[in-house]
C-alpha cells in the first residue's frame, strides 16, 4: 500500500480530486487537522484503486473522492475552496499538510505490521504448545530386497498439519530408478484420498521437508520411503533423522489456549477467595 502512496504526489492528488468536483454554494474552510485526515483517506482510496486495477478515479465511472469527503462532513466545493485559499496563507503550505498525512500513514503502517507480527508469533507459539511429536530420530536402512518391506510408517491423523523431515542417501549401487517417498492419506475404509511424492536423487545425503494436511474424513497417513517397485533389484538406501511433528490448526490451537488461560483464571479466582 505504501508503495502506491509514495507515488501519489500532491499535484496528482489535487488534480484528480478537482476533476470530479461539482460546484455548489456556501463553501467552508476545512481545518488543517481534518484536511490532513482527508488526505490520508484519499491516498488510501487511490492506493486501493491502483492495487485493484480499478478504472481511473478521475473519470465519471468511479467517484471515490466524494464519499471520502462526505464521511468527514464536507463537500467537493469545501475541498476546492480550502485548496484555493492555501495559496494565500503564510502559516502553512499545502505540501506540509500532505507530507504530514504521508508520515502518519507510514507510522500507522509500521504499527499494523508490528501488531501483525505479534499475532503471527502468538499463532505459531500456540500451535507449538498444543502440538506433539509423532516420530523422532527414526532411521531405516535397506541393503537387501527383504529390507524394503520395513520402509513404511503408518499412524492415525487428526485435523491439523503434519511436518515431516528426514535425510536420505541413495547409493549409486542402487540400480532401481524412479525412486520416491510417497505420502498417502487414507480414510476409514482404507481408501487413498490424497497422494504426494518427493523424488529421490542418488549419491548425496539430502534433506527433505514436507508439510501435509489431512482432509476431513482422513484417518491414516502412510509414508513409503523409496516406494520400490515389485520387480526391484537389490536396494542401497539409507533414511535417517526421521521426525514427524503434529500441529493443530491455528483456530484449534487458539481455542485450546483460550481454555487454558480461562482455566488459570478460574484457579486464581479460587486462590483469592
């Protein structure tokens, strides 16, 4: 938003507003403080038009200025009259009012960004607080064909996010091609509802990080490391540092946090009685 605002010069704003003005009698002067707030709202309106690629506000097809002035209790004629009288004043220049409006907008944006970062931090911490480890530092190794039957992990799922991370090393001696790790969600009937893959490359130890979200009705997550075909040749695959972390949805985490805080409040009330 601020990028758009910085590109709107005072002259452009005044010309754009003047192009949509309608003449009426009895204009009044807008005080500097309210004029500064009006400019802030006009800049935001211009930024919105530019970001949404709406028609040019200087055309009759879109009059965004009149409602802004009306919201502050003024008319187009009042605004035009105030701008015209600024040239006669020595106490303050129009550029000063515009610069102050832009500076206030930048300060407000900074505050909003900070508040947004606080909310993001609360969300992330709540998810971590009410999450748990499904699997930690698990390792697999396949040197024989029989070993590939153990390259699977299956566990029940619930609504939320599953963060899967591990390292693998596929040796060049492994002649099987098109190997991949497959992540499959299954419903209560055992039917596959969704499949994701992460393909494997040979000769170097590689880290994999995947985030998986079950759909409503999913009950199991099946992970197949390597996903070897039935007609496989002797494998040479190492899987290590397998970690699976569950995090609830932000809504569920915040709801749990609310219940936790309310519980503490009830305990404190009991202590003070």
